[in-house]
C-alpha cells in the first residue's frame, strides 16, 4: 500500500509538472506609461461571490492593483456605494444587469428609478439615458442566458477577454477539454495565475466581432475577470447551492490580467474625483489590456500623429492625411508586436518598438503583442483602437405619416378597457391634460412577484390595424417608468399571440412612435414579427419586467393614432 500510494503521488506530481503552463516572466523596470492598473467585473457576497468588499480590496492590494470595479448582479435600483479607498485600492461600485439577450454591465450609473431588465436594446437605452457606460458581458460564454447576443444594440463596450467563459467552455466541451480541467486542478496550486490565464483562449472570435463594430462606431474593448472565488463542487454555477471552494481566489484572478487605464487627471487620493477620472478614461477607451500571467509589469503606449496633432487609444483623427502610428513597450525577446486593421496585420515587429505610416482613408487600428515563443502564442497586450473617420452621419429624420387613423378621439374613453391578472388591479377614466382629454390609467401590480403580473389598457380594433405600420401617442406618468406597447391577435385566433416594444415614459409628456416592424414576440408566437392582418388589439401594458411587485401608479395617454 505504501509503494502504491507513493507511486500514485509520484504520478500526480509528474502529471502536474508536465501540465504546468509557462511561468510568468518578470520584466526589468521600464518607462512609466502613465496608466493605472485595475480589474473590472468582480462579484462579492452582495450577489454570487464569496468575499466581502474588504476582503476583495485587500486581495487587490496584494496583487498591486490601484482600482477595482465591483459588478454584483442586480436591476440597478439599489443605490450604488460611493467610491472609496479600501486597503489603498479605489473601489468603484457598478452593476451587472440580466437581459433577455445576455448580461450587461453598467458603470457610472446612479440609482435607477425602476428595475432595469427586459430586452437588451431597452437596457442599453436606459443605461445611456441615465448617464451610465455599458459593457456587453462575456459574449463567448457557452451559456445562452449569459452570452451577449444583441449585436444591433448601441452598447458602449464589450468584453474581449473573460477567463470565466474559458473554463465554462472547457467544462461544457468534449472529453478532451474536460480532462484539461483535471490537469488545471493539479497546476492551479503551483501556478494559479498562469493556470487561470490558460483558460483564455485566443480571443480571435471576440476581436473579429469587435473589428466589425469599430469600423462603424467607437466601441471600447475591455477584459472582465468575472471572478466569484466560489467554485461549486456540484455545479458550474458560482451561486449554486451546496459545497464550494474558494477558487479561483480573488488574488489569483487579480494577478492574471489587468486593465491599464489612462485617467483623465492625476489621481489625488480623493475617491470621488479619482473614480471620475478612471471612469472617464474607460469611457473614452484610453486603456489597454495586459495578461500579467504572461509577463509583468507592462509598459505600453500606442500613439498616433497627424499634421502636428497627437493622440492615443480611443482617439479619432480625420481622414485625408497620412497617420503615423507608433508602439512602444517593454516586450522581451520572443514577443511579436503587430498593428491590425479590420482583423488583418498591416505591420509587425519582433522588437519593443514599431512605427507604421497608415494611409489616409477611414479605418480603425489596434495593437497586439503576443508571446510567440510560447505554445499557442498567447496574447500579452491588447490595445484599444485609434480611429480614422469623418463626422458621424446625422440620424435619419422621422418619416412623415401618409395616413393617420385615430383610435382615441380625445373625448370618449368607452372604446378602451382594462385587463389585469387576478392579483393586480387597474382602472381608467377621462382627464384633462394640457387642454386635451387624455385616458387616465391607474394600475397596481400584484404584491407577490409572479411571471404573469400585469395591468393593460387596451382597445379592441374590430377592423384590425387597417394596413398601418405604426402607432403614435403622447404619454406621461407620475414617475419615470417603462410600459410595453403591444399588438395582440383576435380572440378567435388560437392561441392568441402578442408582440411588443418597450418604451420609456417620463413625468413630462413625450410624443412616442412605435413601428410595428420593431416589435418582437412576447411569449410563444408562431412568427417573430407581428402578423398584421391578424391583429385585433393595441395594448399599453405595465408588468413586472420594469415595475416592482406591489407598485401603484398613474399614466396619462392621448392622441393615440395608427399611421403609415
């Protein structure tokens, strides 16, 4: 037994040594590039993480970070904690919001006046209107409910690298990849940061999508640690019930990779001012990603000069004149520096410096540094783009209506009715608003959260939508809110189907137009878009997507027209 045990231990040790990822390379001191290292996308005990804020901050301090952005799950209705220094690390409170098309991280967001959720385009719109900065989270996650899929939404940034997605892909992959997890379980205690980094596969899929986006508009690229320090033994979900272990640890994750942000002003020690400087740098894309598990510490600049004007990552230059791009770094021998445009390498160097004269046409240029002397040529540095583009096109003007059919005549509310579930209530009457008669709609949602809590104001369209393509109306509410504008099929159609478009309603009257083509299925339907010749009702719905259980309120709607 002793011999057998010794043999097994020796075999495990040999396997661990063979499977060890390359050790982190420690680089000699180099120039100060003016950036501040930190980490985004961190979970604590406030949602599905293991550590307290104090424990997380202490781990960040040991890893040499200067700031962290905490992104516990929520709907943004919790008042964010003010920025604060803990263990010498600037702690910035943010939130990760669940949508029907993936998760969205919101930075710099005040307390929302109603729960944020529902369709991704609505959450992106709400975050932007409230002054926040939004990041499409883990777009390469193998879990559909986590993976960002709303590529047509105007989000501000996207995660290019997320180690959590890497190990999830391995856990969900073929047996060879699951065996790799066993190898990594052996190497993690020896080289934790390097082991976590080994789950960061070539970010080519994400960067390809990113390259497509940045040709049209500015999109900031970030890395998300997505660290929970809570590996459940019976599930791949960090929040799952049952036993869990503190792996990967916060400190190991913080030593794996970092965001290097150029703040808008030198940090002073004042938490509120410093957080504003850091968030401004992130908003403008003045940052690069460093895989510290490959080599540390990094020194890196990606700059551009054109006709006496200078700039760097995230900055724009006009077309029409050549642009000189320059990269400086402390990349050691065996590392390759490249400049990419549209996913294609346009310049490369095996040294720590590279200069490239770019042509004058519109483009977006990124810089990468890879450890080409290692298996798989892992990425070490990933920059944000420098843009060459002209002024943005003005938004298209709303097309005028060629036909208008009023479905509320401004006098008679008798054609309208209220529907609600058994635990919610609603009523309507006529009210004078701004010299006009409006439908005054009151609602109270069920106090207990249910999947079907709703109160609806609706009109039976006996002749259908008359071949029209949109509905327009004016509305205001007693508080900021979202309502769902819906089309529902005739009662004789089995089952009845609905399509919806969520809209924002303020305390100040707003004119709103909803194109039927922008509506999407609400629940199970046979077609993703409205079947207009089968539509029998137009509805204004308050439900639990953006209204909390038990909430009561009032809504005034007038000038309701079908148009085309």
